[in-house]
């Protein structure tokens, strides 16, 4: 199940570097600042409907060179990056 996989990632709140935040959406709402009011409104609606909703923000991941197609030329330089250099943004 995808939730089980996502729950294995450690967040910056726990001094780990897999992602910026990994936990309940209601807790994440407390961390948003005023510049992100549109997200607060949207996420509050989600929390009202799904109180146990979780969110994973700024997930970092390593690229497995063996599974990337040779036809994707844009990824050739990605392997020069160290550690978990790429961040999946939503």
C-alpha cells in the first residue's frame, strides 16, 4: 500500500532528510505561512472531509540508473548529482 511506503520516509521535523514534512495534513496546516493562504483554504476543506488525511511534502529520491530509459536524454546529467538531490514537487 502506498501509505505504508510513504510512512517510511523521515521528515525534517525528525532531523531526517527524505522530505520536508511527512504526516497528518492537519499538522501541516499549522506550518503554512500567510503567503500560502490558498493552500490553507484548500487543505482545510480536505481535513474537514478527511480528518486522517496525510501529506508528504518535498520528497527527495534517488534515481536508479538501471530503470531509466536510454531515450530520456534529459536524465543523463542527473546521475552526476549526489545523494537525494531531486525533489518531486506537486
